[in-house]
C-alpha cells in the first residue's frame, strides 16, 4: 500500500513545478508579443487598438498603453505621450477617423491611470483576475490528479 501513497506524493509535488513552468512559458509568450507590439508603426498601433475584440482588450488601460501594472506614473506618462503622438489624427491624415478613435482610447487609458484612485481600482481588478486564474488552474490540476489517482 505504500507504493500508491508515494506515487500520489510525487504527483502532488510535481504539480506546483509544472504549473509554474506553464505559467512562465505563457508569461514569456505574452512579453514577446508586448515587445513586438511596442515597436509598431502608427498604422499598426491604430490597427492594434481597433482590431476585432478591442472593446474588451481596451478595458485594460495598462494593455492599451503597453505598460506593466507596476509602472510608475512618469513611465505611464511617457508611454502615453509617445502613443498619443503616434496615433494622433493630425499625424495620420490617410485615416483620420480611425486615428481619432485610437487617440481617444489612448487618452481614456491615460486619464484612468493618471488618477490614483482609478489606477488602484484597476490594479485591484488585475489582482483579482490573477487570483481567480490561479484558482481555476488549481481546480483543473486537482481534477487531473483525481483522474490519475482513479486510474492508478
């Protein structure tokens, strides 16, 4: 009977390592995408901000401005200035309507993060989302291990 318990113990200890490895792979992929997106041309930035599904994407002001949630206000302001110039309608005469929409999205994101109270609320939402994700991932792995134990 000791063998199944040892098997269970080794599976349980492997869970956090596997979960951390998968998270790190996912996080690395996200960072690569963010890095790629940070050097986009004005047209590409406009397309990024107005792409299908952007209504939900643009709810996250950190993602709109391409800054980390831990970023200080001066870094947020620099990124806002850079992006607002890139997508400004005066700088994008070939598509001023879409540029205006993108400019308004960037402006709204900055105004949200500029205010300490709303920035803290955004950080709270991000933290809650992380906790819920960890909980859901944990439930997924618990079900996985129950199946493994059942089949063992």
